[in-house]
């Protein structure tokens, strides 16, 4: 036998407290405008220290990797 679903489940957290918490999280997003990438003006990646979006950051890392793999020119 299956247990009947309760139409009015008991809330663990009161609704007023839950709404206040949601409002505080949304308020942080509204206070500061998102940073823009210095190359393409897209939204900055959250883990970027250079103010680059994830695409420009990835291209930069790839370029460094390619530069390390190139053989030096011999005279």
C-alpha cells in the first residue's frame, strides 16, 4: 500500500523567514552590477582574477599552452 500524500505538509521553516532569506539573496545581486570582460564586454567568470569572461579566459590559457609547446628558433 502507498501512503497518501498530505495536501498540507508541515513546513520546517516558516514562510515569512523563507521569503526574507530569498529577498536577501536577490538583494545582493541587485546591489552591484555584474563586471564586464575587458576583451569582449561579456559577463566576467566568477573565478577570474583578470576580469575576463570564461571564453576569453579559456583562449588565454590555450594561447599560453601553445606558446610553451612551440620549439625555439635555431640559428
